[in-house]
C-alpha cells in the first residue's frame, strides 16, 4: 500500500530509487518535524526536554562500531522524542510513516556523513528548545534536515550514475 514494491517477471521487487521521490519525502519530513517542533515549544515539559538531553548524551556515547541500523534507530529516536513533546498523535504517526519510507536512505546518510556533526545538530535543536527559542530551533532543524537531504540526493545521484555507467560499460564490453 505504500508503493515500495512493483511487479516483476519474478514476482515483486523494490521500486527503483528516484531522486525526486527522495526530495519529496524529505520536504514532507521537514514540514512535519517543523510543526512538531513548533508545538513542542508550546507543550513540552521541562522533564521531557531533560529526558531528550539524557537520550542524546547516551546516543553520543554509543561506540563507533555500532551497526548502521542501530545508529539510524537512535537518530530516529531523537526526532520521535520531539514529536512526542508536540503531543499530537497524528503528527507522530505521520513522522513514523515517513521514517519507515526513508529509513534505507538514511542508512546511506549514516554511512557517509558521520555521527559527530549529526549529534551537534541535534544538540543545537534541543538547546534552542530548552531555551524556548522557537526561531533558533526551527533554523537548526531546517539546516539539519536540509543538509541531510542535499547529501543524500548527491549520494543517490552518484550511486545511480555508477550503476548505470557500469551497466553501460559492461554492455559495451559485451558488444566488442
């Protein structure tokens, strides 16, 4: 129902990765998270913010050899905590759905980008939330998600080019 699979001669396969789809998903994610952050500024308790700070500190201390899957889960956990602070079940559901649809793309991001910059960006968002500086926290969130979107689109574009160029070169080699 989410459109991940398409019919093939051997049953079903994952629909091909498209840059436009990735951009659309990241724009939707950014919009949902921005609204969650706005509501969190109005509704979050000090205890919720402090718990997110503890979570972020624990996340920072995870070993560099931690599997990518777990690192992505930790990253999603941070963003879901902000969504929980918004106290809007529908926005939380939307964010969880978006996360499911971009999770495999985020694995690319986590492998290529490194966690230190992500952790600092998360801290900037949370520090601004704790200070109840809505403008600063939204700026940090926009920069965080926007940068990831650009990096992932670049990685996908290069990956697709590599796949298609290798196929083309292999095809040329077979003709010779």
